[in-house]
């Protein structure tokens, strides 16, 4: 048994305020913090971010999901400023494409893989210490949002099998068939598109971000670079454009991974590595061509 704290647990660390939407609370807390007596050991400021609001929002669509997230940029600036004043870290503790379980055709589509990869890189570049994307078992999440997923009303066929919730990074196979929340749980799990994007971005784990001078021209593409602990430099290029290829001059680059799918609205993703990744790429000795709706991870030669 654990000994009771009696209100004085030495060494306990706390995060706050975990706001759902209004990040200005972080600024208010930072304003009041100097006058707080007997301060608890707050190590992290935290907040949530759901990109598109509720599933019924008509503006929550694939085309807009592929655009830069200006709200996330604003939130990052507020969080960073408040955390610097309080000398804490800052973390995004809950979020995803849209709240209350996600939206069919958006949260469970390949577009969400490119979104999640780019979003995680965006938070890295703004100094966040970590990120949690919402998910979990269908039954647990349905209970948390009132018993059913709002997005199911958006489906053409409510009996169509789908991941529950729509936006979960990892879906339990037992909750995939039929509608409602009565599917039996078992030990078989499937990585959903948003999870593939998270896995792609995780390749920067432990690396130090580097400045990038990247001009994609008219193509809707973004690039991030980092140096791994072993000194290897890696570059991630995310092409969110649905019609155009972006070509980058990268002499002697080795293709490590390719995140791709037949279309932005495809329900599955592919994360290729090794020879499969190299075969998929249109690469020359001097450049790498990243096809439409595709993300690529490359390593640069030491020279």
C-alpha cells in the first residue's frame, strides 16, 4: 500500500491547466503565478486542440485539412510565452482532427495521416515537449461522448464498418464491425491513417531540429530537418498537394521511408521503408521528387 500524502507529497509534479480551447488561460495563469504562495511543483503547461471543431462543421473537409494550421501556430506562441515566464515545459495533451470521435471520410482517411505528421512536426518546431492525439477503444470513447459517435450520422451507410472512434490512431479490431459500441474487444489492433502519420513523425525522436530554407513554390508542401544523436541528418518532406509533385535538390540523399496512399480520401495508408521506399521514389543523383499526397523521409550523406 502507498503511504497517505496528508496533503504534502514531496517531489510531486503537476501539469496545468489542460484547457480545452481558450489558451489565453495560460497567459492569465502566468500573470498570477508570481503572487502564488507555496507554489506547487508545476513542470508543464498544457492545453487541447481539435483542428476542425465538431463533425457537423461543413468547413471540416479534406481540402481545408491540408492547409497550414494557423490556430495551432497562435496557440504555440501563447503557450511558449507563458511557459517561459513560469520556467516550465508546455505540452499538447489532447487533440485530433475534429472532436467527439471524429468525422467519417476525414478523420479516418489518408489525409489525416499527412495532417498528423505535419502537425507533430509543427509542434516540435514550436518547442512543445510532447503531444497526445485522442483515441482508444470504441466503447470507452463512446461512453465519454455520451454513448455514440456524432460522426456516424454523417455516414451514408450507418452499418458500414469503420474504426471507432473515427480518429483513433489505433483501432481495436473487435470494434470495427457494425455500428454502435457493442463490438467485442480482442487482442487484434489496426494502425489507422492518423497513427501512420504519428509513426512517420516519430523518426525525429531524440533528434535536434535544424533550420530549413525551403521554397515549395505553388506546391502545398512542407519540410523539416533534424540531426540525430549519431550525427546523421534527416529531412522530412510532406507534400499535401493533391495534384502536383514537388522536386527538391538533395544530392546523395538516401530514401528511408515513404508515407503514401492512392488518394487523400483512401481509408488505408502505406509506410514503406528500405528497398520498397527507394523503388517508390522518383529519385536522381541530385534530386528527390515527392509525388502528390506523399511524405518522404531521407538521410543526407555526411559530405
